[in-house]
């Protein structure tokens, strides 16, 4: 909270916030709440401060106070870079969110970029690229002319795909992650964009891959429809999701989304995909537990789809 990114702009307020963090580190939640509340009296429009106050109330078991603080943070910054809406939904035990704020995802991964690969691969035993490549090869994949890595991050999937394609493109929302990917020199093109709102422009692809990306989207109708329209006839789509056994779209305490097998299968069928395979796997560990997941592969229909401006499918004759 004392870092430049989250500064209130007032050194006196920041000092109080730092003291609140010191109290919180000792487990003195009530003291931390009191001190940070006093700081916010001096800087009432400090959205990051209100978000942190919500977290302190949450850690103290004070749901009402947490929700009120998150509401103020949202009112001050509706773009929601701290994910207050997700926290609020989880606290109320009635998750209404079916998508993740783009500003939250961007900030999260811009901060995470420097230690992303070490934390994910070494700490969480992440296997997404290997699992996807294995599943594609099992389906007969050998080589592709043009490949898109959706949510490419630092380029872990790109490194795995590079020997199997002529042209490799990547897209991600985080400039920090894209900088890491660019340094690897495995992509022919990298673009900064929100994959939750892609439009139908540019080339059609022979393969679209999304490794551990849809867990940050929630509702997948748009991106699945976009993929169907953006693949060459007979092109392949491959992605991973965390597996939900409780509902089509489940917002978890981790503030990631899980998806049910039935939901994924239904979306792919509606979009016209064929040869759909959903394979159980363990994508990574989290808090010492394996995360049950799915590796999904599918083929775009042999008949082409006509593109429309809103990204919806219209079957060609």
C-alpha cells in the first residue's frame, strides 16, 4: 500500500497506512482498521485505501464492514483495478460476477510479470503448455501455418508451440507480460488487447490456443464464438480450464473462475465445433492441493463461417 502505485498522494496519509500495515502484520486487525480509517478521513477519495480497508475488515471477520469498504472503492474507481467486485461477490456468498474486470487482470499481471514463471512453474508445478501440446498431438496435430496464443503471458505456451508453426502470434492484456514474451523472440507478432472483447479483424488461424487463460474470463460465450469465426475451416482450438462440479461458472476464493464439463461441451457444440475432447488433468497445484482441470481440444467445422461485426456466428451455406 505504501508503494508508488498505490500511494494516496499525501505522505502523511501514506505513513498512517504503513503503520496500519505494521499492525496488520501482528494480527491486530482492529488497530489496523482504526488507523487506516483515520487515514481515509484525510484522503476520502483514495480507492486503493478503501480496498485495503475492505481486506482488513475481511481478515477480521467483519463482512459488513468489508462490503461497505469495497462498495466505496468501486464507486471511486468503477474500472475496479483491485478486484473489489469479485471480493464483494465472494463475501456475500452469492457470486453474481461472470467476468473479471479487465483493469484488475491487467494490474494483477503487470505486477506479477517479474516473478510469474518462477512462481507458476516452480512453485505451483504448472503444466499447461505440456498438457495442451500432448493433447493436440494425440489428436493428430503435426504442424500449423498460423497460430494464435490467446493470453500469451510471458510466452511459456509460445516456446512450446514455436517448433510446430510457421507464424506465431500472441495477444495479452498485460504490458508487463508482453515485455517478457517479447524478450524471448519466439513470436512473430505480439499485441496488447482484452481477449474478452476481441473483434473479428485480421487473419484466420489454423490453431488457437489458450493456456490457463479462461480462468480469468468467466463467461466464455464471446471468446468461443470469436474463435469459431477466427479459425480456418477445420482449424483447431485448444485450451485449459479449472473444473467446476458445482455450477456452469464458479467464482472461487482464489478469484479465478472454474467451468463445468457440460457448460464447455455445450458452448463448443453451439459454436459448431466437432471432435470435441475434454480430458481430465491436474493443471497446477494451489495452496498445497492439486487443481482438477480439463484440457479441451476441438475442430472448427469444415464449412466456413461468415464473419459479423458483433462476433456472432452465421453458418454459411
